[in-house]
């Protein structure tokens, strides 16, 4: 028998190849059809010519041609020949049965086996026949039939069992899912062959037991089993399912060592490409593809699909263009991947070109391709507000054939209805789904719930859900998401709890919806409970779920936990915008700068509002260089063209004390919004340029820009700085009518400051008592106190301090100031009372940046020898130049300890001395101070600026102080 099955030496040359193994599908390579058909005709002609020449062909001759038909895959011709045979031997039965097992239909192999058993008693199956039947049972998952065959084999006795039959038993049980039985039989084989090993490995991988399958593969390697392409493909598939890149690379290395990586097996190379794609290693995917000697359409499809899977949509479209240029055709799998890339890019024009190709090649008759096309148009329309294209999906649907894919088409159209909030059309498709009896399909049900939810009808969505007897996870997710969409957050959490009670495992869409509900309710505890549950599932490193958790913790003021979650996903997938906003909210500027470095290294995506937040984190004199680096990076990436980014740049330079750069950033903005004008006006006022602020305000009004509360606050301050009291008062009285802004306590405080600075004490008192008697709070009294400190009016200061202490008796600075004022008036008894109420003043500090490093000087810290020497040097030079300390700043000195001499013992003076030592000559010294600058230091800095040949900039809690040539930008009013 064996010699007849393999007697290649006496057979004609036809067929020269195995049809199943080497001939591609006709749909892929239509040019090969005429070759196949020609050779088949030649085979039939030769057979009938031979039969005519020899009217009584021998049994050997008939079996030979039966085998030739099987090799060519002509099963009907083989069956006709078999039925016409007057005599059949075991060889004849075996040849035809093997053909059915190989080419199908497999069921015919089992029927032929039954016929064989019920026929001639002289022909009985041997071990080879049983092996063929067992393989067929495994392929058809006919466990009962297979067990019957196994029983017959056992009746034959152990001597009947050979290695081929044992391997087939392992294959049958493993294919039918009975892994324990397969392992039991495998363990009883003395020397299992490659088929048994392969069957066991394949069964483990196909049933989701990849780790066990890889253990089998390692056993094969250690025991020296000769590995074939199928074994390697299973091992690679296991690594792919586990997304274990390291182990997969090792398997790839073993393939190279065994000689399987030289283009000898295309399907194995395609499996390797799929592995690298799923493990997000596009370089490895491309490397395998480029080294292929021969590329089929599966290779191209795997490359394109891998790019789409890894969000490289432009690269996927580039490869598609190369495919069409080199091969000139594609199939429905290619089109599906390409349309997904087009949908993600929202490139409707490219999608129309693909649509045209589908029409020309007849792919419009392919339901899967048409579903993808429909989804593509819906996705593109959703991101492009164009009435012209809104009806296109409906036109496409009308032209589609009604087939078994109706459920996909209906689901897509329901998505289109939800996108347009078109409940009328949605109800039409709901009725159509009922008519087609697909209204219980999970896809359609989920789409219906989503449609009614997006159209603002959660009750209708709930009614659809309640009609389902056994809802699955997709249906639960759609309901929970719909409830969250409509603001029913508590109900969404209740549904999630009910879903858990029903034993339904959540997916990523469910988790993101319930996290959103917890965040909307401000329920951090519930969010943490969900986080703990997620950690026990396979979604703990899911990008969507992790980013939603980051958003939850960011919104609910737990930015540290949000930062910890970043380690679970790659930098390219992190939602940087959420983290930046959370850190800015927590005043974690240094953390934002670390995040910026990570964004630079991975080219992470950031939105314009996040660019503004990054600039805001650099708005400090000691962070100027960091801000400039951030600006350079944003410029390189083209992120400064958005108006929001320009506003952030203005605020950053203003906060750094660089008003000239802020002015330049404003001038270079291509489009200036109302917020842009407000930002530059506020910057001018803060840096002591009130006249320029008023000029900008007039220009802003001429351009019809919107004036808001912040703009008016800055203008009122500018009027106060310039002594334009009447103008400020007039603006306050008209702002509600002219600008639609109701005056707030902050606006009233600006008027109080303007009256006080002008020395109009009676007007201040009348304004407070008559205009705003019911709106006087701590802000008004602090403003009055600040003005009293500026003009040195002790009576006004005493009045404001008493009002402040009446509101808050524990205010330590107010107590200290009142104590000093009472001492000035000689009221010693009053000072003893305030001393009881006064708390100890904590230490204050000043900071300076030198060579990208920030140095801090604390009040209770002794300066270094070098700084002490520099301070002594400055004090000596000041005395030589005739400096006399200004002692007329009693009310400015409450927050600092007192020093004798020139007054260079405070923290800002230590920082300035360090800057003079460390910074290059001529470079400005920028210092930020945690409390109000005292009068002594202010006078000293003005004097020092006359001989150090550089600008001194100090930012305290009140304002910026730019010291140049003996003058300060605050005009001694701070």
C-alpha cells in the first residue's frame, strides 16, 4: 500500500505541484486560472485515451489515477472513478478517504468509513485508515464519532496501536477540546512523534493556554525533537497572544538557527510579522517584511494591519500606495484595514478614492468592505460639520444588498442617527430591525441603546435593555455609557453593581464609563474601589482605562496617584494634558517640567491649553531659563500658532519679570483674542507701566474686543497708580451699563486704593460708608492698609488694622503692625494687649536661579563666607558713596526681622549677593521673595543699582521691583 501511495517514479509528471499547498486562491492570482484548467483537461484526456487503449485497466492502474485525481483536488472525479470500480481494495478506500480528509468535505471521509465497515467483510480498516478517520473527527469536532473509533481501536489490542495512530488520537482529543484526555494519551506514548507534540502544542494555544503551550514547545527543544514550520508558527502565535516580545524574539532566533528564516516558508514569515505587530514592534515587523524574498497579499495585509493596530495610520496608507503600485490589486482585508486608517485620520477625500476603487473592482458587493466604508463615512462626518455629507451614509445603505450582514449595516446606521441626534431616523431603523428579526442581536441592541442615549432619551434606552433576557457585556456597557452621557451618574453606578451581581465581567468601555461617573459625582472613594477592581483584571494596563483613572485622580486632587499610573503604559500613550493640569492645580511646577522632558523624549501629544499651562508653570523670575527652553521646544513643534499658546507666553514672561519679551510675544501674535489684550494690559500694570496699559485699553476698545472683569480690574489699578481718581470712579460707575460687568469687591478695592494713594481720606471714608457699606470685607481693609503703608499715614493704618482684627483677631501681621502703630502714638498699654494675640513669625525665604539650578536663602540660615564677604563689600561701597538708610518705612517692615547698618541681612540681599558673585557681568539678577520687601532693603537695592551696572529684579508678594539706576519700577509704592 505504501509503495502505491508514493510511487512517484512511475507516475506522469502531472500534477507538478500540490494544488492546496502551493496554488494561491484564484481571487488573488487570476492569471493562474488558465494554467490549472489546461492541466486538468490534459489529465482527463490522458486518462480516457489510456482507458480506450486498454479496455480492461488493471487495479493498480485505476488506483494510480485515483491518486492523481486526489493530488489535483478533483474530488468529484475521484468519487466517480471510485464508484465505477468493479473491485475495491483497502488501498482504494484509503486513497479516497485520505483525499476527503485533505481536500474536503471532511464529512464524506466519515461517511466513506461507515460505508467501508458496512460493506465487504474482506476489506477491513488498518491503523492508517483509523488515523485518517480520527484526524477527520478532530477537524469536524465530532467527539462522539471519534470516541467510537477509539473504542474500536482499543478492541484491536495494544499490538494494533502504532505511532501514527497514537498521534492521531492525541490530535483528535486536543482538537475537540478535551485537553486532559489528550495529555493522558500523550503521556502513554513511549516515543511521541512530531504530530503528537504539534497537536498538543496547537491545542494549548488554540484554547488560550499559551503558557502551557510554550512549556510544551520548550520540552520539544530540550528533547531534541525536530521542529517544523507549523510548530514554530504555534510558538510564535502563543508569544503573540501573550504579547511577550522578549520570548518571541528568542523563538525567532531559534528559527534562524534552524534555517526557517530564509524565505523558505512564507506563512511562517507572515506569522512573525503578525507577532511583531501585536507586540508593538513596528521596526521588527518592517525588518521581517523587507527581508522576504517573495511577498503575497497576506504579507502586505499583515504589514498594513500592523501599522493600523499601532496607530501609525499615515504609514499604513503609504504602504497601501506601494502595494497598489507594485501588485496593482488588493482584497477585502486590505480595504478594511485601509478604511480604518482613513477613519482614524478623518480623511474623507482619501476615503472617497478608496470607495472609487471598490466600485471599479467590484468590492462593493463584499459586505465586510461595505460595512467598513459605511463606518468610515460616519466617522469622518462626525468630525467634520458639513451638511453636504450628512445624508451620504443613508444613500449608501439604500444601495446595499439585503444579506446576512444586515445586523452590521443596521448597527452602523444607528450610530449615524446617534451622531446626528436624529431620533426619527433611529426609530425607523429600529422598526426595520424588528422586521428583519435582528432586534435581539447584541450589535443592534447596543447600537439602539447608544442611539436613544445620544438622542437624550435614556428611558427609551432602558426599555430596550429591559426586553433582553440575558444581556451580555456589550449591552451592559452601552447602557452604563448612555446613562453617564445623560448625566445619570448614580444610576450608571447602580447598573454597574447589578451587572457584577449577575456575574458579567466588565470590559474597558464599562470601566471608563463608571470611572467617569465616579469623577462626575466627585466620589474619590468609589474611584479607588474601581481602581482596586481593575488591578485584578487584564485591564490594569489598558490605555483607555489607565488614562481615565489618571483623569479621575487629576480631577479629584490626587495628582501623585495619577503620576504613579504613568508607569503602566508607554509614554506615547499617556494623556499628558490631564497630568499637566493636575500638577498645575497642585502648584507642582517642578513636576510639570519633568513631564515636559518626558514629552520631549517621546514626542508626546499636547493640546494648546496644555502649552499655556506649561508656560504658566514657568511664570517666575527663577524659572526664566526653563520657560525659554519650553518656548524653544514649542516653536520647534509648531505649537505657538494657536492664540492660547501666545497668551501663555505673555503670562510667562510677565511672571518672569521680562515685560519687554511679553510685549514682543503680544506683537508677534497673528491673531489677538480678548484674553490676549487683557494679559498684556495686566502685565503692564503689574510692572509699573500704567500709561501704556491705558493706551492698550483704548486700542482694545477701538478693535471691539470683549472687556471682562479682569481687564477692568487692571485699568482701575492703572488709574490709581497714575492718580486718575475721577476717571477710575467714573469707570466703576459705568462698567455695569457699558461693559455688562457687575462691580465686585476687588473693583471696589481698586477705588479705595486710588482715593487713599491720592490722600483723599474723607472720600475713602464716604465711599466705604455710603457706596459699599454692605460689601466691605477683608479685601477692602487690606487695600486701605496697603495704601496707608505706601503714603505712611498712621491714622489710616490704625483704622484699617482695627477693622481687620475685628474680622480676624488671629492675624499675626495685623497685630504686629498695630503694635508698631500704637508705639508710634505712645500707647504702651495697647501694645501689651496685642502682644498676647501675636503668634511667632515663621521664617521667610528668597530664591534665585543660577545655571538652571535654584538656590534658596532662608531667614534663619547663616550665609556662606563668600556671600558674607560680598555683603560686607557692598555695604562698605555704599557707605563710601554716602548711602544713608531710609527709616521711613515702619509699616513695610512688619514681616522682617530688624538689622543695623545698611540693612543687608535679609534673604533677598543674600540672594542678590550670590547672584552678583555667580552670574556673568551685566546679566540681570532675578530674585523671588516669599514676603513683602522691607523699606530698608528696597532703599538699599535702589542705591546698589547705581554702581553694579546691571538690573536687579525682586518679586515679592505685592509686585515686581525693577531696580535701575537708582529707581524702582514700583515708584516706591508697594
